């Protein structure tokens, strides 16, 4: 019986997120060399991770997206180049490491809006 219970708990913990679990608007802000920039990541419902990101007036579609367990990564192409996002999602919080178009690194925390 103990073995069965341990296997059931392990199975529940190994279940990762999928793109449908992430649907919605996620908002946060990041401090850049130009000051505070508001960020909105909008993920559309579906089997694959898709949507848009709006960063200080620059907007682009989510591309090269991956969701593996609690890990998430994607890129957004804007007129100045590619911005890369990589991090984790736990419940309604997304913690991302952002690499800007010139290679600058930023920390971004977004919260899912209700």
C-alpha cells in the first residue's frame, strides 16, 4: 500500500504544465537602462504555446516556445531584434530571465491577471 501511495504522489508531482494551463494575460515590469518598462504577455488557449508580448510599446508574437514541466521559454521578435524569455511558472507567477536585443539581461516577474 505504501508503494502505491508513493507512486501516486510521484505521478502527481511529475505532471507538468502545458500551454493550455498558461492561457491568459500575465503582467509585470522590468527595470532597464531606460527605466521601468511594463510588460504584458498574452498567451492564447490551445495545445501549443502561442500569443503576444508587449514591452513598452513594442509588440511581437511569441515564437520558438517550449513548455517542459514548470519551465518555459520563448522568443519575441520586435523591430529592434529578438528578445528571449526563459524561466519558470508556478501557479499564477511567472519568473523569467529576459535577454534583450543587445544581450542585456533582466529579471522579470509576471502575475496572471484575473
